[in-house]
């Protein structure tokens, strides 16, 4: 039985002992000799990275048999490639692509970009991606330490319970579980999520209007595809969540920054700047990054604006489960009597991010459009985690885990606030310490948070700067300090290191 695979350029490769044999087209009807056809094909694949440095090449005998030709032209082609340094022979092992070849052997062929595209480097890209950052290379994103943000307390996760549930659903799965599922997601999981949302978050929902998605980021993307067109004006919180802005930039929207104060999004300013905005992306229960909770009057004002202008509200409820000193704040969606709110939630902050499982509550008149977009993106969510999560919710494990984490994060938050006050004597202003898994400290004027963060990363201290959260000119410079993944006993030492960094930067004067 022949086994075929495909390399990253789509070239079919047949598995033979010791190596993969690239399927090379040889044509006996053309004038070019067979050895030259083989040579040109191998060289093109090496230059184009279809064959990589150090990759084993099939023997001359195996390739000749595969192609149905004499071994002589294969020997001739291999001899030429060895002589020019594309191949290397290793005694007792075989023939390999030369391991010392550079990554880039030849400049990419330049072509005119098709209409609707711009050129980035030597490759054409769509206009919508022109201003989109091509990578996340900032040092504070890569580190893991005392102030890393968005990392939960992994050591408190009930791995034994979770593993037993995974085993339960992995043994003898039904045919239905192995097939494509409902684009909305598992009905059992949607029902369990509705029970939780109605009880704990005050959300108005029914299972037929809930969609399971791959995290809140996919929920934002689907919402943008359904609700927005290129050039559409959209309100965004200022400062706000950087990945939301990336989604909207990819959709080609015109983002209208609306300032956030202690009452949350300033709706009056948003109306003044763009009354006819198509939508607003907002986190009313715990704004990111400043941590404000939208006041009742602002919530009603926002709902009134959405109804009167025919606009949509996308509510990101990413970590509202954690609140210190009061009960969790009810959702904005629960106040909506006109079906203008798309509600988004995620399990990343409660369980673990790599699960990539979130959910949306969609207004009834939009559900068909959301399903159509979901089907176009990836059909449905994987079955296994849905089944496991359903039992995790229904059997009470989720509620117990959530109660445990609230106590853990409350202790860690208190340790961080106390340590900051002790070390800095209130010289740094704190924001958003009442909820969530992070808080913000402001720097005095005249200092660059990004510059300090880059230098701190070189010392193994990961500080997420506040200024990149602004779409326009930053009003504040400071740091977003996470405390979810750091034990309370370890936090004072982290704050001491922060003080040393700020003293070295002359931010603090004794």
C-alpha cells in the first residue's frame, strides 16, 4: 500500500525506507535530458525550501525504481548536486541536503500585486492587513513571572477530576461524537452554560441562541464579520484590549476611541464623536486594562443609544467571576430588552487558556447569520472538550473550582496591593484593584513604560506596559500587573524587584 504525504509547498512525497521520495515529474518527450530534469527539480525544491537543510534524500536506486527510469541519469544528477554543494554524502547513512545551506538561497521572484493588495517586503498582502502587526515580539509577552497577565492559578486546577472526565469520554466514543457536530456546539454544553449564565451572570439566554466558539477572540471575529463592513465606524474603549483592535483592523473598520473613566465607557463622549457608529466593543463588568465597572446610569445610557441609533453592543465578559469586596456585577445583556447586545464569555481565565473554549449569546434575529459565518470559518467546535466541560459544569466541579479561585485570587490581590503600598508609600497610583486578575499602576509624567519594560525584561522581570493599550496618544504611562499565577508568598519579592527597577530608572526619588 502506498503512503503519501505533502510537504509545505503541496508537493506529494512518497514514503520509502530511510527518506521521503519527492514525486518528480520527468518527461521523456522533451529535449531536456533526464539527468538535467532531475537536477533542476531537486535544485528548485531546495531553493524554494521544499527540501530543507539536513533532510535525507532517497538512494539513487530507490528513486530510479520510483520513477521507472535507468539509474544512470539519477547518478549523474546526484553527482552534479554533490559537486555544487546542494547534497552531501554521509558514509553509512546516505545522501542528504547539505546541512550548511543558508535559509534564503535566492531572492523571491517579484510580481505585481493584484488589485486590492499592497506589497509588504517582496510579497503582496491584502490591504486590510497592511497596518496589522505581523508578530508579537515584545519581550514582556514571552516571559512568565510575578506580574504576567492572563495566566490563571494552574496549580489549583483539579487535574485529576478533569483527567477522569477526559478518559470517560475518550473510551469508546460514539459515531456521533466523531462526526461533524452542530455549528452552534453541543446542545448539552449550551444548556449547561445557560444554567450558569442565568444564575450567576443575570444573562437572558436559551440554548438555541448560544454558540460555542474557540475562545473570546473567535467570538469577536465572528461578530465583526456579521455586523461590520470595511470603513464602518465602531466605538472602542480608550484604553482598551489590544486584540479587539486587531480584529477590527482586520475587518477594515474605522475605530472611534471613547475614553474610559471611573464609571466605565463615557457614552456621552462616544455620541459626540460618532452618534451613528455601527457597534461598540465594551467590557462593562471589568474594563480592560483599567478595571473600571460601568455605572448603572452609563449602562442604561448605552442601551438607549444602541436602540435609538440601531447600533449593536458587543459585551466582552472575560473575567467578571472575580470580584473582591462585593458580589459579581450582573451583565449588561441582562438589562437589554431590545436584543441589541451580543454577549461573549470564555473559560480561559477560569480553567486554562489552551482549552480555547468560549461562548456567545446571540440575539434571535442574528443567530442564522452567526451560524453561517461560523460554518464558513471552521464548521464547529471539537467534541471532546465540549463533552468533558458539560460534565465538569453539571457535576458541580466548575462551581467548586470557581469558589476556590476566588479565595486564592483575593489573597494574591491583597498581597500585591499591600506590597505596593509598603514599597512605594502611595507614590504610584493604583487602578482596578477591586476585581479580576490584574491591576494597573501609573508612572509619573516624563517616563516611557515601554522603554522601562524592555530593560526590565533583560533582568527577568516581565512588566506589561499600559501605553500600547491606547489607540491614540496615551493619557497615562504605567504597567499592567497580573497576580493570577503568582503565589501570595512570592509577590513581595516581585514588588521589591519592581522597586529596584524603578529606582534604577530614576522613576523614584528617595
